[in-house]
């Protein structure tokens, strides 16, 4: 299902229904006098994150805390189809319920099927990690879970009836710590957070004896503004190949990203560059990243895989805050603090309308320099020098941050 249709269903249909049901649920809840005390053992705990492999990775400290708090409980994870194979690799999870968002009818059928399963289970607590999704809010309600925990923002205050408990969403903290607050609410120990490492998967058997780096040029269609650009990626890779003739470069991505990734491969026309996008399972991707000398990536899912495998990674940030999503001691962040960044938590369509100045200001020279230092094992700060620059207020004489009025002819704003 296309992203625009998903957004329309979420904001055009799910949100008005949520507004209405929120009032009804508050009235019914006061009449029913249900005990929502969280200080007790639960047989079943549900965690839901529909979108974002990277966000799911950052939720694994929460899963560790829940497993320690409730060692005998069944932990169920609700997500969309694209995350199924990845979630099945995490042994902290006992069961995965999948919503198939490939099409409207598939989503409807899989949603009803998943809800029927949850209603039979009747979870003691349901933790919804989605921040802006009204569809996820409705799904949480219809699961009939006794305790329903969600995030609070001023714009979502109307949900305080649907959720029995709401946790303040703090965009200034690492997202893993934000998720962990849900475990703190349940009385779990959150003092030693750690990402799931996938140690049991090892390295890719076909590339164990090869010297290579991994490059991810993609970003999900939820935020294409996170892309650095094919031309710059191609130039950096070309410089790398010349500096390290014994190394290969593996380009990674999802099947839907293979065509975009192939444009980098075609520009370079070098047999040491291999387009692996769409050709690896999630297990093989993790193994491939683990065995790499280095990774270069936009801010997206594979970058978080490198965090888990503790592979040195150069992270290119722009629309998202590296303070929130770049939390790893093996990562070197390159980020230009422009006036309108970070914008992702405030806009469905960014102020730049796709002209991602925050990414365009990152230069080939500085990325190459950081990669060379890491390749040669030179000491390197986890945050690059570019982050210390003053905030950029203008670019090419134009003030940054102007929010465009929606065009009524644009179906995105329908």
C-alpha cells in the first residue's frame, strides 16, 4: 500500500474515529471501574511498533527489561509484514502478529485476524510505541487489553481515554531511553540498557574471507529526505576503492530499493562494487554487516543493525536528530545543524519540501576523511567536527524553515 494512502487512512479515517471513541471509552471506563493497577504480574505483554526496523532495534532494551521483569510471561510483538522476518530473529519475543499493509483488503483482513487473536489472549498490558499513528491507537483499543500504554504529546492529548496510561514523549532523549520509560512505568529495572546483538547469527559464510565495507544509500519512503544523494555516495565509494584496492563494497537495501541502489552501481561501473539490495534475507544482512570492516549509511534501518553488531559505522544525519537516533559508541555521526532540523517529529511533509539542505551540506571530503580514519584505526570522536558548527539559518540566500501552505490539488493533503 502506498504511503500516501496509509497517511490518508490514518488521518482521514482513523483519527476522527479515535476522537469519537475516546469520549465513549472514558465514559464506559468510569462506569466499569476496571482495575488498571500496573504493580502486578502479567501473563501476556504486547509491544507494538508498526513501522521502522531501526525503531524496533532501539526497542530491544525495552524487551530485555520486560523479559527480566516478567520471565514467565508471553511477549507478543505486533508489527507490519516487512518486519516479520527481522522480529523472528529476536528470541526475547515469543510471538509475532503481523499486519499485512501491502494493500487495503490485506490490511483489513490481517487486522481483524490479529485483533481476534489478541481478544482471545486478553493481554494484561499493551505497549504502543507508535507516536503519531491513530490507526495504531485504535488497534490498541480494540485489542481489549486491560492496560493500554501509549505516548503523550500535546497533539495526542485526546487519546487519554483510549490509553489507560500515557507516557510523555521526550524528543530530546535517545529513543531507546524513551522506550525504556515504558518499562520503568511497569517497575522493571532499566539501569543497564543494551541493544540485542544477534550474536548467534555470526558472519556471512560466503564472505568470511573477504575484505569489504557495506554502504547503505537508501532511506524508507516515509522520509526520503534522509538520503544523501547518489552522486555523493558514488564519489565517496570511488575514492575508497582507489585508496583500498583490496576491498570490495557491498550496497544493501530492500527489494523495493534495488533499482535506486543500482544507479550507484552503474555510475561506478566497477566489479568490486556489488549490489546486494533485495538479494539478502534479513539474517544474511545482519551477518553481512557484522563481517564488514566499516559501514557508511544514511539514517535508516541498516544503520541500526550496525549498532547491534558493533560494526564501526559512519552515520549521515539530517532531518532526524542524531541525539535521538544516533546512540552508539561505535558510530561517527556527521550532521549539519540547520535551523529547520530536526523536523521529522513535527511534519508529515518537511518544511524544505524535499530540498534537504541538512543532507546536501554534508561534503564528500569530510565523509571520506572520517572513513579513512576508521579504516586506518585512527582515534575518532563519536561525533564529527561538523556537529560543533553554528546553526545554519540560510542556504543560497533563502531562509530555512518556511512551512509551505498545502496545495488543495495535492492528494497528499486530501
